[in-house]
C-alpha cells in the first residue's frame, strides 16, 4: 500500500477509505465465495474521478475492482488480488429520461427499483429483474436477466450505449441513441457481460418499455416436473407471447409457503404472466390453459387484479431469500445452467437426482422459457465436506448442460465460481477471449482473477 | 498471382476459377461502388476447405473476401485489394432443424427464402427480411435487418452460434444452443456485423419463431410525413406490439404504383402488420386506428386475408427494385441512417429538403419503428457530377443523424461507403475497434479496406 499517499492526491479525503469495517464490507458479496480484502475503498463521484483513478492504477499496476451493491452470486466484486475497490454508491443518479425515445440514461450505482419508481411517472418500465435489487452497472457487467427475459430480452438487449473508462483511463462511448446500428464492431455487446475485466462503466443508456395495457398472472400446478416443463415448451412453440414463465419445484414451494405464509399446493408449479390488451390476454390465457390441461395440469389459477398478481410474483421473487433464510447459518450455492428447450425436462430431473444422491437440500426453479434454471443448494460454507458435495453437484449439473450445447451460466456470470468451466465450454474461442482481454488491458489491472483462471 | 499454383494444391480444380467472367461477377455487387477484380475465385465446400484456404492466405498475406450473393449495398464483397474471392454458393445447406429448440443450423450460402420454405413445414419462420434475398452468412456479416426488427430484432438477435474460421485458419464456435448466456465475452455479437474483417463464417445456428396464429396488415394514409411518423411513435409508446411499421413517402408510392400496377393514393403512408391471436389483433388494430385518426389519418385499410396481405407487403418489399428499374441506366444510392424516435419526423423532413435542394430524384421510406429510414437516390454512376450531388446528400443526411445521437448505418453496414463516417460516429471507440481488428487479424488479410479506411 505504498501507493496510498499518491492515490489520496487524486480525490477528496472523504472519497478514500482504509477503515477495517469499510474494507470488510467490500471483501465479499452474497455468494458463498471466500472473502478477500481490498487495500483501499474509493468512492468516485464522476466519470473524471474514475478516469483519473484507473489511469493511476494502470500506471502503478494496481488491481481495480468495481463494486455495485454486492449482490453478485459468483464473487465478482471480491478483490482476490487486493488493490482498489471502486464503490459506485455515489454515482447513482438518473441523468435523463427520454420518454419519446423509450430511453433512460443513468449512472451505474442506481438500482433497478429506483429506476422503475421514476419511470412509472411516465408510464414506462425497465424490464430486467434479477432476484436482487442490483445496481444497473452490476447488471450490465454480468449480463443479468431474470423472469422477463423470455419476452423483453436480457440486460445486453437493453443497452444502447455505455460510457466506459478503459484501462489507460481514456473514456469511450460504445453505442448511441439509435435503436439499431450496423456501424462498426458491437462494443455494447462486448462490454456487457465483461464483468469489469475490459473497462469500468460510468454511464448507461438503456431501453425502456411502455407499461402494457393489461397484465394477467397465472399459477398452474402439475403432477410432475416433466408435465410442467412440457407445457412451457408447448406454450412457447405455438408462439403465445408470455412475458414470464417460471418453474418452481416441490421443495421450493415449501420454502415459499414457509417464508411468505402462503399455502400453495406442494407440487411442481408454473408461474406465468401475460402482457397485452384485455381481449388478447384472455384468448392467450385460454389457449395456454387448454395446452396445460392437455399435459395434466391440476389447477390453473388466473389473477388479473394487480394486488393478487403482485402477491403471486412476490412469492416467486423472494425465493432466493426464502431459501437463504430457511436454515440459520447456511448460505446458498446456486447453479445457473441454461440448456436448449428440448433438453430442459431431462436436465431438471437430472438435477433433482443429483441433489438427492449427494444428500443435499436443494430446490429447482427457473426461467424455463429460456431453458435457464437454478438449483438452490443450502450449505454451511465452513463445513468443507458439505461444500465439496455442493461443488460436486454444481459440477455435475454443469457437465450435463455442456454436453447438450448449454452454458455453465445463463445469467449470474462467471466471476470466480465458473472460471473452471470456461475452457471446456468455449474450446478454442476461450483463447480468443484471452486475446481480447490482453489487447484491452495489457497490464491486467481490471478485475484480475475473474472469468480467466 | 504467383501464388496460384500453390493455391490449386489445396482444392479440386473445379473449385478454383480465374476466368475473366467469373472474376468479373465477383468484382461488384448491387451498390453504386466502383468494381475491383479478385485475382481468383474459390468455391469452398466445407469448413475444412475454408480453413485451409485462409491459413494459406494468411501465410502468404493474400486478401480473402467472402462473397454471398452480391446483394450488399455498400460494396462489402468488392475485393478492393485483389486477392481471393471466397464464394459460398456451394455451402448452402440446411444442416439441422431443431423445432423443439426453435433453432436452425445452416451453412452461410443459403438464402433467407430457402430457409423459410423449409421452416414452413414445421410451422416456423425466420424473421429477418432485408429487401434482397440475401444469404444468411452475408446477413450476419452486416447485421442486416428489415421490416420485422421492431418486433423480432435484428440479425444479431437471432444468432445463437457461429462457426468461424479465424485469420490463422483455426476454427472456433462463438456461442452455443442455450437461449441465454453470461459465460465469457459475447463473441456472437462481436462477429455479427464484422463484415468479414475478423473471421469467415462457415456455419450459423439461428433462432426461429412459431408462425403467429393470425396476422393483420394495415395501410394507413396521412396528409403529411409528420403525422405519419407521429402516429408510429405513439403506437410504439403505448406498447402496441406491432410486427412491422413502415413509412413510404409520396414519391415512393408513385414508384410502387408504377412498378406493381397498384393505384394507392399518392400521400405519405404507413404499412403496419400485427401478429397475435384474433381477438388481440382486432383490439390492437382498433386502438392503432384511433391513434392514427387522432393524428389526421385519411384512410385506414385493414387486411386479414393472407392474399391481400401478401399483396400489400409485396408492394413495400419491391420498393428498392421499383426505384432501381424506374429509370433505365440509373443505379440507386441509398442512405441508411437511424435516429432516436423523437428526431425521426424532423430527420425525414430534412432528408426530403436536401433531396430537393440538390435537385435529385429520391424517395424516403423506412423501418420507422426503429428510427431507421432510407433515402433512395437515383443516379447515373458514370455521371460524376450527379454522383457528387448524391454523395453530398448522403453526407448531409448522415451529419444530421450523427448530431442527434444516431448512426450512419442502421442495417446496411459500413463496407466502403460509410468508412469516412466511422471516426466521427465512434470517436475514441474507433481506435478500440482498430485494436480488435489488429489483435484478430495481425496481417490484415480479412476483407481489407472495409470498415476501416
């Protein structure tokens, strides 16, 4: 830390902290990964602050690790090589709402619920909804998604432009305000999902949507996971434009009931949402109901009333926390594979079997319209034997997915936890990714130790 | 061409041609750009053919220029530095249809209508529809789009995986079969739109869609361009999920009538298409009609019958050729800017004024749901004075778009024609693009002279 005095010259005193408690807060996130302390935590207030800081770090070869709100599930913000934790909590403003362009320009430290609170005044909403109330900078860094991706796309699909500070401190824009472009290389797409390893985001211009005229929520229960999955695949194949379609298995329903005080039937369940006009919704839901009954659906409960709808979705959205808080002292390891739709039923059944075989407690749920599902595994991170079993389950679930053309991470990102699968998943292309990293960050200061081993 | 004998060792005799007429065919495309002859034309039949050829070319530092069907409007396939034209006409197979995964795997030389003919058997369709019957490899190279992008997205949104031969002849896959991924850098997005400058595509896995239950086409006429554009923007803002929404101005309607024998009212017109279920469509169209009438719509003609629909859209789809063939000996230069929706009405009016001021013949039409419009300018490519005026019009239209956060090319790509605007549009990011190019293709053999000046 012989660089600290020089670093202090770049910023005001209250923007730099070496206090034990502040560093401790920036040593970990919601994941099960081992914490690691940064040397120092810095709170930038402008793009220029970030630019100065990164140029300095590059000059001295000091690691720079961006920090949003710490909701990563794969240890993205853990400074495994020390250095500077760059906390964006003071860069949390909405800079511009452009309702006629269906765009919003924000700083990276703002969270998605804050953005939606503002957009509601314009009859607009931002579509991406990971479980956590993550920052938009963090969501762009990991290419986050959530329940609405099946209709509105993932984070990458919403990013129209990023202001990025590169390793040498220079500032670029990766896109523009136009809805489409064939002009030059797709830097938007390259930086989204780059997990802080190619540059640091200082501003985001994002696509937003008009709040649909009407919404309808459905809870559909099934005798087994297979009939639930098959129903979902059929609904998508016939082109019914569902806005959300989520699978929740038996154990997960139990956790929901325990956490939310609901009394849903403990059986595999689909939560579905339709967006559109009233007449279209009724017909879509009617068609979906027929398809579901045909596959053995037990209950098909529709809710158009907004309060009842909110209640239904609250249950689904809090599921991660329902698991995390269900056994004191335990943490959650979550798998995040995504497979082709035709492999989904088999993959979910396989995951349930693996959990059982390895004597773990874990439920399956997921964004099955995209073929993305999670196995939430409860574990005591200090119990190395239990941790090893959970890691084996994760590895076997990943292996199953990769063998079928799937991916080791559908939406949580690589971070620390999925590095070991990168070479296998990408083959020769992994070396090309390393070439990009080397070209963008020759000294390796940008979030070192993430994505690449 | 002292390399020709060695090149012949790599392939069968009938895969290599130096005939004047074959080289002539590969010297140009549909654009107004000056032709340039390749040294030799090669017809690969497999990924291995391409790999061997590219490795050889890299070794000898010979330019390699992929050629699809020659429908580029910006000279992408013109071998401005000579070398090898790589014609994909023999790699035109559908390799696999995966209806349950809503995916199709194809070779790059197949055209979009051939793909759709096959998909129809499964009740599926491929959404991207540029004016020309382009090859899918070419469409991926330029990130093509067309009328349906407003609902289904552009070419980049459909690409799940590419098999790519890199400059050194190695073969990679850029993605997988999963609908979402947060695993590693977004190589899919980087290669789509790279115009043959980063690698050569040998296989594409693409997303397809279920054919919607019902479609409805609408022709809506307006007293002026502004009320037409405002209607389009309002329809999008309230969230009516139109599948297509196209503007055609007065002159373009005249060309349509002359080319197709129709007698549409000569006034700014919106062509709209709705996809969905019957009840929803009727309500969507009804709502759109109210919004249109409110803005001064003169006629709002609905067609649900598939023949009448096809007729309506045929008119729109053939517009480029209607222009191109309307005056013998003339060719078309088309602008391709894309602007934020709030700037669209002003941009279209501005374009019309520029055409008038410069005494050119040119109509405006476009995919206005995305803010993307074209000014089709008729010119005699041998009349250098007329060409200069057309280029000035193009430049002024681009300048207007860039000043408002737009792009110089919404869907046609950079090629030769838009190189001169890259630095201005991308600023510092342009240098980062050059860094990528250098890292991927250190010897500069891959389609040299495109994108970068």
